C-alpha cells in the first residue's frame, strides 16, 4: 500500500451529491456542480455526473474540456472571470461563463461571431463580498442592455453574485432579495425575464436546506458542499450524513519530546513566526504528509478526536497523541477528514495516491 492516500468513497459521494441536487430541485434551484475544488479528477467527475448533475463548472478550462470528453452532452460553465488572452479557449471549452467586464464580453462576442457560435453569459453583481462583480447599478444596466441589443453572438442568461469567498459576507435572505431586485431591474431593462439568478456557492446552500431561499433564486454554484461537510457554525446545516473523502498518512516517527522549541526562535520554513505553548513533554507522532500535499495542516480533521494536529513542514505533519485512547505504533495509519483547502491540495498532489472504493 502506498501512502499518503486519499480514499474516495464513490457511493457515499454519489448519495451526498444526489441529496443536495434533490433538495435544491424541490426549491426550484438548479445545482451547478463545481469540480475545481477536487481538481476535476475524472473519477470524481464521473460520480458527479452519475448523481444527476447536468452542468459541470470550474475556473480551470482544462477541467471543462475533460468533462466534455467524458460526456459530450454535459453543459460546461466557466467560473473565473475570463482573461482576454484565453477567449478562444473559453468559447471552445465552456458553454456558459461568468463575466463582469464589458471589454471581455465584446471580445467573446467577436470570437463567437467568427466561429458562428453563440455563448451564454451571466453578469456578476457585487453585493459586498468585494471579489468580482459590477458594483454600480447604472453600469450594470448599461452592460446588460449592450449585451442584449448589440452583442448578438452572446445570450444573456442572467445575473449572479459571489458571497463568502473573499470578504466573508454571509449569504442571507436579505442578500438574496437584493440580488432578486437587481434581476427584476435587468429583466425590465432588456424587456424579457432573465432565466438565471445565480445566488452564490456552497455557503448559500444552507438557506435552501432551511427553506429560506426566496423565490426568484434559480441557481447555486456548489463545490465543496458536494464533497465534504466543512462549513462552520455560521453556515451549519447538516446535509451530509457521511464523509466521502478520507486522507490516510503513515507514522514515521513516534517519540516523547518537549512541546516548546529549544533555542532562539526565528521564523519557520515558510517565513511565519509561530508562538508555541509549553505543555511539557508530550508524545508526538510525525506523519509522512506535509504542506506540499495538504496546504494548511490546521484544516485536517482527525478521526481520532483525542489527537491534535500541532504543526508541520513541507513534508511532515506533527500530531500530539498524548491524550489518545489508542496506543499508536510506528507504521500505523492515521486518518483525517478534510476541509476545503486540504481537499483542494490533496486532490491535485501527484504525491498523494487516490483510491476509489
């Protein structure tokens, strides 16, 4: 057996994704399945499609191309605002894209005209999280009017927003109603009702689960919520009965050591100055997986609730096992569930084996 290893439970993942899709459909909300967080792993995209997703989304166009190769009938959806330098690739890989810049929209239209194709666009609106989107209402209405009337190779599907990714702004009923009000203005401006009002990502899903999503939100772009259950108490809504992803790593050293470094403290290998709590001598396990594979070790969730992840470097993670009921031995395998960053990193690392069960 090769470690570290990411174990992917296909049936559990399929059930969890289907549960989310079914819950959203009951509220009239379409789920756009985001595969960026699992790096578009073909084995996972296959499960996503089997669970009933009709649209696959990513900010990486190569992942959308792979989805089309797997299923030519799947709709593909580009999440990241397009670069001017990638428009040719965009229209070949994605059926739909999120946009906020008129210059980019004009170039997409020109490329589509030359190719004799039509591309669907959703215009992003800024509701306070301060990542992408048009903030000024007047500008928004001018952009949608030009797209509708002048950019004839584009189909204006609707509008969307992003919340919780940069500014930590919670998706609330009030924010959803704000977006719906903008959608009504857009529909009035272009003289027809827009099809899509895209109300955010996984952090917006608990509103659906609690039955609080206002009528008028038609779509969510859900990524990590399909695969893991890592939302904090601000978003707490238990939808995933079981976790589908488990990281396994092997213990390579097991020793009693002081809990506080000895000597003059500077910075660690990543340039961070860390404060250490002195708890005396503790039993510490060193496992063979590190930041190069998992990112922030603090985003690992040990299955053994009596162990603590206390530190790490590029190749190792340090675990305090002093209070565990289990007598760990050299060569034992530790297991962890993941949060968003650790899922993102482990699925892309060539040094973490992937096992589907």
